[in-house]
């Protein structure tokens, strides 16, 4: 692949009222554009993985909560020492 020196240049300005003025400039080579493309692609792919995992874990937690309610069992809660409390740890009636 031949790397050329054809640079891409962009300038943008935004005025938000009288007090805020934003100015930005970019001067990129073709290889710089490819590098930015790779970074953005990596961010988008990792975000989609995180969203997929959170949706799956949310469904799993919702399913376990529904199972606990249907069986009448008390839900387990985390304790400070890391163990879970359940019916076995509660005093007998």
C-alpha cells in the first residue's frame, strides 16, 4: 500500500451565545484517517458487546427474581462478609 501525502483539512466554528465560542481544526493524512477509523470501530464494537452482556444479565436477574417469587422463598441478600443470607441463616419461628 502506497502512503501518499494528500492531506485532508477541516475547520469548524460554533458560537453558543456571546460567551462561548468553539473552534476546531483537523489536518490528517490518509493513514491518520485509517487510524481514526480503526479506533472508532473498536469503540463501537466494544460498546455493542457491553450492551449485549448487560441485557443478558438483566434478563437473567429478572428470571431469577421471578423464580424466587413463585416458590415463596425469601430472596438472598449480600452480607458484609460476602456470604449470602437465606432461610438457613434466619432464626426459626
